[in-house]
C-alpha cells in the first residue's frame, strides 16, 4: 500500500521562504507530484520528481530523496496568493501493473502580510 | 480552451434519489478518474478509466458506478445516494496511464445528501 504524511498547516510571512515536507511509503515508486489547491477550487499541477534531486520552476522548487522516502516543496518570495493547500501525491505500481496516484491530506499554508 | 467540465457544480438531494454527475474533457485524454475530497481525508479515488469501455475501482468505489462509452465523457452515477456521500467531487483526466500523475481537474461538484 501507500502512506503519505505531510504537516496539516503552516504559516509564513510574505516575502519569506517556506519548505513543506512530505514523507511517503509505497511499493513500486514511480514519481512524486505536488499540487496546489486554493480554497474552493480544483487542484492544479505544480511539479513532478521521479529522480533524486531538485527540480526548480520559478519561485517553486521540489526535492526528492527516494532512499529516504522524502520530498519537499520550497516556495520562495512568498506572496499572499500562495495561501493555499499543497498536496503531495505519490505514484506507485499496483499489482495489476497500473500506475496508481495516491494523495496526501494536504498542507494548508497561510501567508500573512 | 482545454478543460474538464463537471455538472452540476452544486447539488442538494435526498437519500435514495438517483443522480448523475457528468464529466467531459476536450483534450482527447485517454485516462479519466473520479475523486472525492473530504476534510482530513484528502483526495480519494472512486473509479478510474484507462480508455473507452475500460473502467476499474479506486479506493472508495462503494455506492458509485461509472461508464466510459465515449472518450470525452466519464459520468459518475449514484444509484441510491446516502448522507455519507456528501462530499466534494472532482473529475480529472490526463493523456494516458503512463502520465497518470499530471492530472487536469474539473472545477468540482459539491454534493449534499440529506
């Protein structure tokens, strides 16, 4: 099976840097995804890691360590609009051979002025 | 515009009254999936479809049915809704199962069953 843990809530200040951690246990790991979800809206894809290391995309970066079952999402130069939930999702191989995506419960980030 | 469209966006119904939530995508995606989202539980997969006429159960399929007669449409059917199916529902799609991670989500359908 798959198990994903991430903090429930975090707060940060506008302009700062915040790191949202995600730890996971899965069989047949085949990728880790981060999604952003504003309140009342649909999740939107942010980033994807399948190999160890850092992937940078503008103000957002995502890191993966497969040996540690660990990822983090780094948000720089925080803006008020970054207040949202951030969902960690892991793709693994199930016994049917299908690649299944499982979501964590999300981390709600509140950015204050 | 590339999008996943769900209808209705909001619905209040009563126990036992059959309902269908429609989902349509205009991106020619092979893979489509339904999720429900509940506080503290995150997004949980109900059913998914890898292509036309190919569907399978996700993690929480009880009380739901789906069909995939056309590539673009993937309706979610609640034959006899119950209050524990009150939730926020999302339809999602992606190109194929190899990329079943970069999902495009619909805007969500908030369902209340009284």
